[in-house]
């Protein structure tokens, strides 16, 4: 949004914004529970909606933040795979599936499939395509299992 639009909005609605901020700070100082944060979120959302920011713009911001968080966790999981490959344990199941696990990562998949399910520190990260890092992690664990 244009800075001039924001300045004009602030000039026209400074009293409403001031009252909302006073109520917000009063709620944050008086209420000490989860309700406090729900009320604060409602006040902020009402102020944003009143200011003309659409729910689509808010949704885009939330989606961008979520995608960045998922990418960060995915990158961290891939780095952890590289670090923990030497300690990973490979288990082959009777139904043709396998599980590779280490202290932070668990990968489950079907033999011959190009998709695996990944969990990082107990949190499922969904189904991933088998990349070079994932394949190396699985193969390293498989080789260690065969050597024992």
C-alpha cells in the first residue's frame, strides 16, 4: 500500500486508533490468560479491517509466513539428515515398506516409490519426493543395517 494512503488514513482516524490502542494495552495489562490474546487479536483484526486492509491481503501474509516456516523446517530437516545419516537405523517391514530413523528424523516409504513420509522431531512434515539427500540418508542406513 502507498504511504500517502496510510498517512491520510491516520489523519482521518487517529482517534479510533488511539482508543483501540488504549483498550488493547488495558486488556494486555489486566487479563493474564489466553483470553487476553484472543481479545488482542480481535482488536487488531478489527483495526486492520477498519483500515481497509482486506482479508485477502491478510491471508496472503499468513500464507507467506507459513510457507517460509515450512521451508525453514524442511531445510533444517535436510541438514539433520546429512548429520545423522551415520547413526540412522533401517528397518524393513514385511509389507514392503521401510522405516529409517535417527534421533531427530524418521523417514517411512515403500520400496521402489519416489515418495516418503518425513517426521522431524516427532512432527510430521508430510510426503516428500525422494531427493538426493533423502536417498543418501536411506541408503546410508540400509548399508549400515546390511553390514551388521
